[in-house]
C-alpha cells in the first residue's frame, strides 16, 4: 500500500482521462461519418468560389455593425475581467468561503445567466442592446453590492481565520 491507502493500480494517471476523451472523440467522429449526409450539388451548377467568399467576408468585416461586434468581443474581456489581487484572499480569510459554497454560488450564477438569456430571447429581442447592457451592469452591481459591503466593512467576517503555518516569533 502507498500513502493514502491506494495501490498503484487504483490511482488515477494522466493517461486514463486522455483515453476516455479519445474514445468519446472517436465515437463522435464515427457517428458524424455515419449520420451526417450532405446533399449533392447538381451537375452544371457552381458553388461559391473562394474569391467570391473572400469578397463577401471583407465587405461584412468593413461594416459598422461587424466592427462593433468585433470591438465588443475584444474589449469586454480586457475590462470585464479586471480584478484585484486580494480578491481570493478576502474570499478565503475574511469571508471564510469554502469550496462547496464557492461552487454552489458559481452554479447559481450560471443559472441566473441562463435565465437572463431566456428573458432576452422571450421579451427583449427588440430592445436597444445599449440599454440592456447598461441595465445588466447596474443590476449585477446592485445585487453584488450588499455582499461586498458586508464583508469589506467587517459586518460578516471569519472571526477565527486559520493561523499561518509558520508564525513569526
């Protein structure tokens, strides 16, 4: 027996997940080869040439709408994912958030995102995207604000954080 009570034959190595992923990928490829059928192009008709496709793509890329979409996709991660380096430590030591809590709230956040997508699909497709973006940002901050304020201003904090493993004398 090794440390942890596992024998070497029962331990999880890197090759097992890779083999499982390979098996799933092969099953998908074989099902695609068997199940997907493309319609044949009748003789005498020509499909679109690479040059025509390139011209249409270039015209689309030059439009203002496409420029807005591309800029949004490139700039949103630069601004949206800015965080402080102390965020993880505040969550771990001040608020005392455990892994299960973190994962459950991550799932709840994904469920809220899915509900928001459904609401947009069902009721708000004809609304201004600028208004929806502004409303979403304001609502997210209003929902997050009480939790952040309660933690930062010391109302809810872990009163007994774990001592450091190497306390200085």
